[in-house]
C-alpha cells in the first residue's frame, strides 16, 4: 500500500542528490516487497551515481531478473560494467 509512495520519495531524494536518504527509502521498500523492478532499478542507479559500481551491477541484475528486456536496466548495466572496468573493482569487496 505504501510502496509507491516510498519509491517516489526515494526517487525525489535521488534527484536532489541526497543519496543516503534515497538508498534508505529503497531499502525500506524492499522490506515491504522484493518484487519491485523500479525499486531495484532506482537503488542500482543511485549506487551508480555514487560510483559504487559493484553495488550498482548487483541491483541492475536483480532488476533484470523478472524482466530481462528492460531497456533502461540493460543499458545502465552495460555502462556500470564499463565504468567498473575503467575504475577498477573496489578493494573492500570480499570475493568468496
């Protein structure tokens, strides 16, 4: 019921470049429903804008899981992969 309102609030925070609040709102929505393409896409885009390419890639992939032909997420995933290749992988990330 509140999901669209909180997603819209997250989008607004992202557009105002208040990224930590946007991420908090997107994460709150994911506790209500983990099936929202726009939530995963918004979270991915927010991380991408912060140059956190690994997190962005993870969430673009989650957004593409239910709808593999989403043009925005497909294009942004490609850009995030290129950006990560140019800037390198965050050394704080642990690989198992």
